[in-house]
């Protein structure tokens, strides 16, 4: 309940901050696009591209803040979890090769469809991205999906550097992150999405051995 109250409070704060940032950001990006077009000789091309890239990065953070602000109004529909996991895995094939990471899948082909929103993919994307980035010297990610009673259990296990025990309880707190360039919003947004689906997220980790994230979703979710 404390976690839910904290998310609600952070959501209200995030909504105000996000709207205040997004308005000038939209104008700034528009002027930058005009500036790029006027740079006929391309002298400032690289600098311009970096500035637009950073503006887009801020926009991504603002979008994540807005997810925290309120439950999604996106319509839910019956979806195949195995199909969604296969899709997300394909998105990360290039990054996995770059990090020398092997992705193993143990997915039950007979899982029932579940009632959920498209945003559920963002959870798998955030968790898989964290898993791959935790293995800078290569390793393995194992993705499992199976049914237990009236729930679907999805586990993503990596062999990365792991998280100290005293920090695991902080995961999902505003702006807490173990990554140098992270914001901590990715898993916080993921937890909000899972909460909206009446599901739960469980994290286990051991330094030097890796991290396991388990997402548990009801087959009939009753999305908020």
C-alpha cells in the first residue's frame, strides 16, 4: 500500500513537471529544426544533430513521467504473451550481439491469451534492456514464460553484475538507478504498468551472479 501511495504522489508531481517541461520543449525543437535547414553548408550539422538528439531524450523522459501521472486510457485486448516476448527479443538482437549476450527463450507455446494493453511491451523492453546492459563483458539472458493456476509468470534472468541486497528495496523509487546515465524511471514506469494490470513484479539479485525479474500477470487482468 505504501508503494501504491508513493506512486500516486509521484504521479501527481510528475504530471505538473512534465507539462511545464513539454511546452517550451516543443517550441525549442521546432526552432532547432528550422536552424538545421538554414545550415546549408553543413558546418554545424553534427552539433545540431546532438542537440536534437538530447531534446528527444528529454521528451522521452517527459513521456515516462506522464505514464506515472495517471493510468493509461489505452484500450485493452486479448494478447499472446509469447508473441509479445518474441517481438521484444527481436528488437534487441542487435544490442545483444554488440554486448556479446546470448538470449535464451523457454516459452510455453500453449499459454492462454491475456487481457492487457500494448503498454505491457514497455515492461519487457525496460527489463530486457537493463539485463543486457548489466553484462558489459557478455553473458546470457534467459526468458521464461509459463502458466501457474490463473496467472502467467514471465521471468527474465541475466548473468550480469547484480544488485547489492541493500539496494533492491530502493528499485522503483523516484530517480533511483544503478546505472551512471540512468534516470530510474524505466522500472518505476514498469511497476506502474504492472499495477494497472493488477499484476506484480518481483526482483531477486546477487552481486556477481545476476538479477532475476519476475512479472506475474492475471489471465483476466481487470485493468484499472
